[in-house]
């Protein structure tokens, strides 16, 4: 019986267990039937997340297909993460956070120039991580689409006002993703320091895969 | 009929006899439009086409071009992809579009932003106000579930399949069909995240005008909105008109409306500094 609280509630055998350092990319292949748990180790750390079908990476996560299919913008326990061809890729089997974002996208050097000013162009950004990881497998800029931001909070007000606000996550909170097909997971552990998505202090997250 | 077309010249004559046929949904060449704005010269008209219900169209537009869309009968849904025409790896980014503008809804004065921190097109007129950045479009599977059929070759083609064909005409691939925006059919977002479709049908003739801020390739699919609650596949033709116009000047009110938008225009101007 493990005493590691981050493994609590997981069944099966741990086949992969990694710490993603603050600001770093991560790429991993998760087989159909396996579960990926992401642990927000220190709290309020946005985990920018993309999925590709391992067999055919032109099929990939689609934020729009996912939210249209459930008629709701927020990703909660039970949400099916769908591909651009409408197929289930992963399911949020459990999460100790109320909801996660998929409309806020990923920070980039270029969008940072719009949001904060040109003085931020040289800062590290999620699209840099997505590119670095995807380039290892032959994917590139055309393969980067609207992503998920686990542990990030983007409310929409009645007048349409929208923004990244203080997180609803906390140290040790988790999301468990059940793979419905063989998927390639590409993550950017968000390095953003100009908005509250990481509490202005990027921190490590833990990735645990069970089979 | 078979007998008279039994030789190539008869087939040629049969084909040529079709010339001059006019149908509801077709391009007009050279373009003619009797309802251009008063300050637009007839010789500046570039494109006049009515896209069929379930159809699509794609075109390269030069920086400064105005693109007017008219929901002729009140039930069109213009799903839109945008690419930088000279570097198609740069394309519309719906997440940046809503995040950078701090707002979920498109309309007059709003910008359609690329993934490179630049503005691809801006809304210089909007007579509709019901648009959608979130739901994307139908695909073969969703149409098959909803209408019993969803293929390009069947009666109920999907928006994604139309996008695939439209993008392919410019040499693009499946991986290039990116998240889209929907014009004329809208959504509102409730506090709990619920997506409330605004499908109409609306009064005929609602129009909007987009201004190309860069050289762009537009791909427009006119298929029912993916959250259209009606059981029947319902969509009506979409009229498209484009004319030449000047590049956005420094004092343009949309260019200077917000600090974020101004920087998007400055990034465009920097890109074209060559």
C-alpha cells in the first residue's frame, strides 16, 4: 500500500512517473486503456495540453468539437476530449478541481507582445514548448491548435468579458485522463509570468501513467 | 439523348449549349453588383459569388480588400478559416482572438487574430451581431448522427469536409483545417459555461463587412451550425462580394481602439516593412 498521496485512488501499475520542471515541455505516448494523472504539485500551475492520435497525427484534440459535443465550455469530470474528427481521445475520469479551461489557448512570444507589450517578446512561452516537443516527431507549427489548460480558470461574464483569473486549483490537486485511443500527449508546463495563471510563479507538475 | 451524344462534337455542342445558364448559387464573372457602397467604384469590384446551401468557396484577398457577406435568406452560416496567403503556417487563432481582446464575442470593430500576433481581418461593419468563436463546425460523424448522412458526396455535407476541400484547393492538408469562427449563427455563454446557440432563422439580408489587414486566403463553408437544434439539415445561400480598398491608415478608429489591437496592427505593419 503506497503512502504517496499523489497516487491515491489510482488503480493498476505505475508505468511512468515523471516530474515536469517549471517552464518545460513534456511528450509521452499513452496507450488506449491507460490513465494519465497530472498532479498540480504546488497549486495554480497551468498545464497546457495537446493530444494527437498516435496512429495518425493529423487527427488531434479539438477544443471546438469537445465543447460543442457537451454544450459547455468548461472541462469537468466526465468530459470526453474529442478529436477534430469527432472521436473520443481521452475522458476526464476524475478531477479534484471544479473545471478546466479550453478557450484560453497557449501563450506565445507573439501573443505576449499583444497582451503585455513588446518587452515580453523574449520571454519563454507555451508555443515554444509545443514546437520543441512536436518537432521531435516531425510535427510543426501547423499542428498546434487550441489546447486545454488544466488547472486554469477562464470565466466568461454576461457581457462577454473573458480573461485568465486567479486559479481554482491548489497544491496536490489532480486530473485523471483515461485514454480512449493510443494518444501522444504534448504538454507545456506554462512559463507565463505576466498573468495569474501560474500565480506569477511557474512550478513543477507530476505526470503519472498507470496501466 | 445517348444517340445524339455518341460523338465528341455532339457532346461538345451539348456542353456548350449550357452556357449562360443562371442559377441561384454561382459566381458572376466578371463580377457585377448593383449594391456596392456609394464610394466604391464598379471597377474595384473583385468577387461576386453566391455560395450554395452546403457549399463552400475559397479565395486569396489582398491587404485592404473588403469582404462583404450577406445572409440572403436568413439561414446562412458562414464558417470561416483564414490563412496568411504567403505563409500559410500562420492562420487564424480563435483562442488568441478572444483572449487578446478580453471578450468572447465578435462584432463591429473586433479583430480576427493570427497565431503570430497579427490581425488578419477586422470587422468594419456588422449588421448581424450573432457570431460564434467556440463551437467550431460539423464533421462527417456529427452529421451522420444528426441527419443520417454526413459525407461530401451525400445530401448533408459537413463544415469540416467542406473546409478540407476548400483548403486542399490551395495545397493545404487535413492538419491545416484549424479551429474556425462562425458568422451569422451565434452562441452566448452562460455563467456555468453552457453554450446557448443563437440560430434564428433571422430576417433576410443581414450583412457584415470584413477588411483584410494582410494578404489572406479565406475558406468559407456554408453548412448548418453544429449546434443547430432543428432535426432537418437547414441552411440557405450566402452571398459574397469583395472590392479593393485602401490599407488601414494610422488614424483608423479600429486600429487605435485598444492597446492590444494597436500592437496587432503594428505587428502587421512591421511584417510588411520590406
